[in-house]
């Protein structure tokens, strides 16, 4: 009887979850599409607050320099709008921050909402009783605010990549790595070997690429150490990404030390390497982001390296777009997984 009740509760919970999900999808489908440029945020705020300490700390948080770009670019472009002017035109924007500073606020905090007036939309409320409280809230939650916006922008790229996928590419990468990101229409296969794949999107004047490769794990070594990651990636780049001239090849730029962060995204653990690349004996270069992790059997290291070459343009959005694809990586499903589904 207890087992029966256990299964019954699980079944009812599953049905309710599916119904809730379906309702959310129906609601989202009825909303208008978002407006605004990628990397843009509408800030709904009183003029006095915008020109004072609240506006200053918001700008310091959201327009800080984007890391590891060849030139200075802000994390986000901000557009301030007075509450009285926040009408239909602005309400369907992709990213909105609403600053509510009032003595009537009884529950101060940062509240995140999705798809209020459009989809896929990110709305962040900053509720505070006074200016000092608002400044403290933004400082305490600055990382959360930036991460939320980053995730919203990333999810949009991934959703579009899956909707308009170049379906021949994932199987080519999966054959080498056992899994693959999702690549949107326009990306093409440039190179493929037994341990290396180069996927690129290269309209005139720019290039966004993902290098996907593997190399054996060496017994007794910490393959995820910063020193080993940089050395091993450089070795693979030297062997697989030649420059335009003899004795030139892609490498991690040595002038600025890359950053390495150990992350976990939806149960997927990896090292994020972020820095600049250049070409040995040449003058090409740009930003890159790489994700390094173990293969499913633990015998290989797998690296997905996204890089941008856009010498005539700002690079923040190009890098954000191609970096987002790294987060769409999925292991290939085996037969048992297919049966379970």
C-alpha cells in the first residue's frame, strides 16, 4: 500500500508539473516578441536616483569593462527611462531593470521575473525603502544581477541555435568528442580530424569559430591545472590552426595571463579559460573563451574553444554569441537513454 501511494504521489506530481509547464508555454506563446538590441538594458528609474548614488552604483556594476577584450567595451549598454515614460514601447524590451525606491517598500530586495510583457524577457526589480538601502542592495547583488542578464542573453542565443540549427554539424563533432554544441544556420565545417574539429561562421570582415578537440589524460597529472590547460591547448592550436604564412600558428596570447574558473552549469563541470589569442609570428588576434572537461569515460580531456576575429568591429557581442554556444553542449544519447525517454 505504501509503495502504491508513493507511485501515486509521484504520478500526480509529474502530471501537475507537465500541466504547469504547458500553461507556462501557452502564456509565453501569447506574448509579443521582445524588442531591443542584444546587450542592451532598459533601466526604469527616477531622474534624481539615476543622477545620484543609485545610478552611479548601477552604472559601475553594469557598464564595467567586459573582461579580456582587446579594447574597452562595457558589459551592457544602458538606457534610462523615467517611470512615467515606461510605456508599451519599453515594456517589451528584452532586459529591464526597475528601480523602486519608496518608504512604502516593506520587503526590500532584488526580485527576478521572466516574460512579464514579452518573451523571452528578463525583468529585475530592485525594491528599497531609501537610497542607502538601494545602493547596498545593488552592491550586495551586483554579481547576481549581471549573472541573470548573462544567462538571459545566453538562453536566447541557445534557443535560436536550436530553432535554426545547422543539423549536419553536431554529428560531425559528436563523432570525435561523443557530444556537441548546437550550431545555428550559417556555421560551416572548416576542418575535421580524428581528434579535432573546426566549426566557423565567417561573413565578410568577421569570424566566429568553435574549435572542438580532445587529447589523452596523462596518469598522475592534474589535467585541470591552469598550467596544464594552457600548455595542452597551445599544443593543439599549434598543430591544428595554422596562420596565413609559413611558421605561423594560433596560440594563447602570453602578454595577458588568461583567467581560469572552475564552474558547474546544469550538472556539467568544466574549467572556463578566458583570455586573448594571437598568431605566432603574425599580427592577428582577438578574444577567446574555452570550456575544458573530462570525457565520459575519463580517458580524454575535451576542450571547446570559442574565438572571435573582427579587427574592424567591437567584439563583445560577437564573443557573447559564440560563447553561448559552448553552453549548449550535450552528450550524445545512448540507446538506454532513448528507451528511458
